C-alpha cells in the first residue's frame, strides 16, 4: 500500500472541521495563558522596550495602563 | 548588581540607504502603475511597442511596488528597530552592504527582464530562475545578518516586533523556494515542476502568504515599534500582541486556496482555505485594536502630527482590508468578486492604505533622526497626507464600483434566460469612466509621493556634512535567565516567556507553525489521486503549441485573460463547458489567471478562424470595436527561436510530459510543419503570406488548441474508471 493510497483513504471533507477545532482550541489556550493576571509584571516591562532608548521615563506614569 | 557596561554605536548609514531607495523605487513602481492604468483607458499608450505593453508592464508594477518599494522600506525599518530593540549594532556591516546592493541589483534585473518578456507568469513570482536564485542568496544574507545580531544582543527579551521579523524571514524563504522550483529550459526560461491544479495550489499558497509575510507581518512588527515611538506611549496590550502574532502565523498559511474557489481545485482544499480565512478576522482585528488603542491618551497629538496621521489611517486600512479579505474568501461572495476589479480594489486598499501609509509614517518619523536635522517641511508632509488620502479614496471607491459592476454584468440574465450582456466587451466598456477616476485617484497618490520625495531630498540636503555617531551603553547579555521569566509553571506561560528570550527556539517554533500548516494542505494535494481525475483525451501540446504558450506567457496574456471556466451557469453559457482538473495535467505552469479584463480563453480553440487571430493581434479594434487590448504587431515580425523551442520540449519531457524521443529530437521540424500548415490556411483565407516561422503562428497554434481536447473524445476516465463528470448535468455548449 503506497502513501498515496493511505492519503486517499482519508476523509478529506472533514479536514476543515478538524482544523477549525484544533486551531480554535490552540487559540483559546494561548489566549487564556496570556491574560492571566500573574503575567502582568513581566509583560509590563516588555511593552516598554521600544521606549527604553528614550529613557524609559514614562514607565512610571504608564503603570496604570492596560497591562 | 554591578554590571560592566559595553559601549556600541548603531549602523544608521544602512538605514539611510534603504530609506532613500524606498522613495526612489516607490516613485518608479507607482509611475508604472499610472502608465498601465492609463493604458486601460487609452490603449494607444501601448505605443505598439512590446516592452511598453500592458501585459509586460503590469508585473513590473506589482513587483516594483511589493519588492522594491515595500521591500526596501521593510529593510529600513528592520535595520533601524532591531538594533535598538536588541541593543546591538548589526552583526556585519559587510553583510548589510551586500544585502543592500544585492537587493538593488535584483530590482534592476527585474526592471529589465520583465518588460523584455522574461516571465514565469506566476503572480508576484514572475521573475525567472537566475533572479530567483539571487533573491534566495540575498535573503540568506539578510537572515544571517539578522540572526547574527540576535545572537550578540544585549537585551534578553525579544520584543514582539522582532517576532514578526523572524516570521517574515523564515516564511518568505520557505515560500519563495518551494513556489519557484523549476526545470531550466534556457538562460532565462524555466518551467514549474508542478502542473495544473497542484501548480495553482502552490502558487496561491505562495501568493496569499506573500501578502501575509511580506506585506503584513513585517509591517505589523514595524507598527509595534514605530507607533509607540511616535505616540511616546507603550503598546496598549503586550499580551494581545502575543495572541495576535501566534494566531496570524498559525492561521494565515492555510488561507491560500480561497484564491481558487470554484476552480478545478478540490472542494476540500477550497473549504479549508475559506474557513481559515474567516478565522483570520480574529487576530487581524486584535492587532488593529491594539494599534489604535496604543494611541489612547495621545489622540490630541494626531491632529498636529503627520506621522501619527499616517499611522492611524494605515491601521484603519489594515482593519478594513483584513475585514474584507475574509469576506471575499467566503465562497458565495467570491463567486461574484473573483476575476473582477473588486480584487484589485481590495489589494490597493491594503497596499496604498496599510503598507503605503505605514511606510510614509515611518519615513517622516525617521527623517530627522537619520539625517540629524529638522524635517524640511511639516506642512508638505501634512499636504502629502491629505492628497494621498483623497487619492486612495477616489481609487478604491471607483474600482470597488467597477468590480461590482463587472461581477453583476458577468452573471446577469435577461427575462428570457439569456445572458444580458453576451458580448464581453460590454462589461469592459461600462468600466471606462471608473477607470478614469482611478487614474485621477492614482495621480493624486503619486503626487503625494512626489511631495514626500521632495521633502526627503531637501531634508537630506540640510543634513550635516558628517553624521554624529552617538554611543550607547548596555550590559552584556547575562547568562542567567531573569527570575521573572523562569517561574510560574505551564499555566502561567513561563514556557512562552522563555521562548521570548531564546531566538533559536523561537524561530524553530515559527518554522514548525508555518511548515506543519503548509504540509497539512500540500501533502494531500499532491498524493491523493482523486484530486486530479485524468482525462484520456487530454494530450501534451505539440512543440509549436508549447512555444505559443511560451509566447502567451512572455506577453503576459494571463494578466487579463483567465483560462478557468467555473461551474457557474453564467460562465458555462458564456464560455462553454466548465474546466476540469484533468485538462491541466500538462500545464507547466498553470495559466488560470486571476482577473478578466478580457474574456476567458479556456474554450477559445476553434472558435474563430486563424485569420481572425492574425487581425486581432495586429489591431484588436479591427475585430472588436472598443476593445482595450494592446496590439501585438511584433508577433508577426519576430521569428520563432527553434533552439529555444526544442529546449522547451526537452525540459517538459524532463518534467514527465509524455513526449516521445522522436518528438523531443524532431521538435523543431514538427513545429515548422505545423507552422507551415497554419500559415497556409491564413494565406488561403486572404491574410498575409509568409507567417510560417513567426511567433504569431505559434501563438495561434496554442490558442486554437485551448480547451479542445475534451471535445475530441468522450473517454473521460476517473481514477475509478468512471467518467470524471459522471452524475453531473451536461454543461451548456457555446
């Protein structure tokens, strides 16, 4: 049995549904872990990286920002 | 903690170089765009000159704008922001210069070869194999320089902009290499190793993701760096940016098949492409919202600052385009929009609005910093913004209207059930007023570009004789990992925080994301036989027909004519039986096209006598009054290159096209004989004599063959021995 036979036996019409479920689940996992409160401090520093060159002075005034 | 500080300076010279050529190539690419827009309303502007004809200039326009204008802007943005985010000078000044000059040489080579008719025909991948190899080499140079800089950085955390750059570098390399795998047939001639359905699939896997990873991810990286800099505020949500990044990288790569709805592509692939395209709404709008909310508290600055104005409109266009893209991927919408100017409007909303305005905002922000002087004129920058905004709006509104008009006219039936507009030319002529508005809108956008160029030039003139090179200090990268990144366990995403500091691991995961998604589509597409049911009656092209196909590609006919009749009633009534996958098994490359400025040609074979084609090519308006097609008088004067013809047949045989050894060996003689017969019939019909060995005869041979094989025999066999179209209603004949 060739690889082509194996692939031909797959029910390709369900590929979109399977893909949707898998990537929907992956999206949810990433979303949940990213928005846990515990990660706030780490991300707070990261978001100021582009402004560090300018002294990063605004970090204090931005502490009440979204992150 | 007592850390030893290291001193370093950034290489801004390379950024200045890339920025200046961005402006130069932007002007060139847009001017060529204006020329071809004018040719559609005034065909006389083709000047009966081969290298000025629409079919050859259109790929020059798209390649110049994408790879020269946007490409150089990407490099300017990446080189400027990466050094600062990594607190390190680029790894190698020599590689930076090699990258710059190599890329400019590639652009010049493209600007010469495309108008001369050297083309692979695949959209945004038209350049021939020697230039493709050069692109791969220079891209590796860029990658080595970038990853070398990552390796010697002084900042542990990789800011999100850098993730987008990594994805760009990795994905473009993969896409470019696999879409350009060819068999060489001559110094500037090659054939795709893929054929028909599979070639179409690979092309739009590439084409869609060229938009994703050349016109989207690098600009998102630049947005995440330059917008906070210009607004003097951090990005709204760093966590949203992470979500934005991974969702885009995972989802985008699947979406390519939506460019081929209702074609001969298998339905499963088409549906997969649609579903993942719709899913793209999520991350795209996450990114747009993140960009716009970064300006919270800084909106007052937008009224005073041209840079922020450009960025705000750019992000707004990003939101609009990424809403419209998934909309167009829905099959029922696509049935209306495909092959019409709607696609052109969509592309230009993204290219002029999102990409163009991001570039202009970045240029105006960088100018005073790079040239160490004040911007020459802020008022001129403001004027540029308003002129360009009005220009875009005029352009896209007119072309959206044209696309909808065209789509509705294509499919309109009268009360008796016949096509309301049976002559294709009716659907073209109706668009001319809208094409004029496009010329006006495009001219305004280019006028803005001229103002930008003037501002750049004058700012450059005010620059100091020698640039100061301010030193910077930062501690060397610590070997120990920061405590805040290490702890927290899986559910607190410590794994991701570690990746963010490890470029190699991070890059590998990007490769895994791109490759796995690609293989999930590519492997079944190539391995499953039922995707392309064979048709016994379909035979390889004769040597002369194959050479005629090369002429068709060289003249860029596929830029205006499709060769794909969808199983939609309005199309089968207008053009004939719908196209089947098995009809294209010898088509290296596929030539389905993506828009119809002229009619579909899939069933043109035998529709008109040879003499009609002679007259049509010499002067399209002599056979079709009001036609906007360029004339091709040179085809009747230029002789066939029989050595190239024989090389083409041999290369196709290498690809598995079943030519016999005698056919390969005697290709030139076979072609001469067929050419003589066609030329004789033309003379007998009252046409010019002596066309035997001209390119025109080769093209006519090809056109007369198109779509005729399935009429030769009813033996249409599927993999299971049944007719491929068994169980379907017979399509209407012309």
